[in-house]
C-alpha cells in the first residue's frame, strides 16, 4: 500500500511539471457553524464568477448536510461514489446547472474517501486531476466546524473563504476554525465573508473586530472578501429552489454578491499548483 502511494505521488508530481495553459484555483468555503448561509453563498458566488466570464465547478463535500443540488432544484444522477464503484469518468458525474455551472455531488462516497483502497484512490486522484486547466475555479462546499475530514479539505485548498454572520456564536465558532487552521498551516490564505448583515456598518464592524482579534492573538492577517446584507429575497429563492442571483437579480444581496465576485477577481492570484496540487495535498500532506 505504501509503495503504491509513493509511486502514485511521484507520478502526479511529474504531471505537475508540465506547463498548463490555464490554472485551476481551488477555493474551500466553510463556516464555524451551520445556518450562516455557507452553501447558498457558494452557489451564488460561483454563479457570479460565471457571469463575469469565468467557469466554475462546485464539489459538495459537506458530508452531513450536502444540499447544493437542492438549492437549485436539481437531483444528481451520479455521485463520486458512483464514479468509483461503476468505473465512470468524472465527466459522467458532473451535473450542469444554470449559466453552465458544474456540480459534483459527493453523496455517501465522500464519507469513506480517506479510507479508499489503493486502486480507488488512484482512480479518484487521476479523474479529479484531469480537470486541471478545464475550469477556472473549483469551489468546495465543506461542512461547518472542525471535523478531521473537513480540515483536510481546507488545508489542501489554495484559499479558504470563511463565512460568518454578525451573531456572536457564529463569530466565535468561525474564529475557532481559524485557530485550528492556523495551527496546522500558518500560511494558509483565509478571507472572511460577513453574511446576513443588517447594514454595512454592522458588517464592517464585525469584520474589523474579527481581523483585530486574529492579528492580536494569532499574528494572522485575515482580509475581508465582502459583506452581504440580510435580504428577504434569499429565503424566497430558497423556497423556490432557485439561486437568488437569478431569481432576484436586482435585489440588494445579488448586487452585493456581484460586487464581491468582481472584487475577488481583482485580487492578486499567487502561483499555485492548482487542482493536481490539491489532490496531492489532500491525501499525502
């Protein structure tokens, strides 16, 4: 088993040395607790990136509460588990959503992802790695909190987008996630999204307080990616199983999401080894 893993790691490393026309950035979206709008953020942020000319693939790796497909009313035909068990290509398990959004549902397959035998691990790595350069952004909708599996996804990603609300319990739990990630990898890039804010002042104050505490106690720089308002159009869209960005394009939260996505695309993009690097770190770091 160990020899096979070493051979596979060497094989993937050789592939990483080949020039890539387009890199693929892997973003992990997480939160300290449930109910802060993490999955809804992931879905609508991906759509906002697509609106601005990028391609995006969501992988739902929330083991306990996978629900991205429900948010846009589309039942997946296959999952990662099906890909491994039925020897399918990864293109066979990619669902197509609005605006060309791509989605891979984790299903029960992800619950045993880190206990795969060597053959299935090799297949998973090769299939996922084959998407390198074929999509601009891969967004991982992770579970909330600090499970071991969740932490592996976060630490393997290029960047982490941490979603919180101004509520003290949400902020406290989000800070706990930062502490844990920082203890494992102090260089991991983390950006904060403050969701469901009463107004801009509340959002900015929450973000400033969070950044100040992280800087003081962890010497960690936490930049704010954006602030999203509380908006009744969000639950209305959820009930209709439509992304709010499309169901209510002129709403305040949709406008804020487009601004947030545009600002994100203006941020510097440090060199990353992309999707194949993510796969390597997921299993071998």
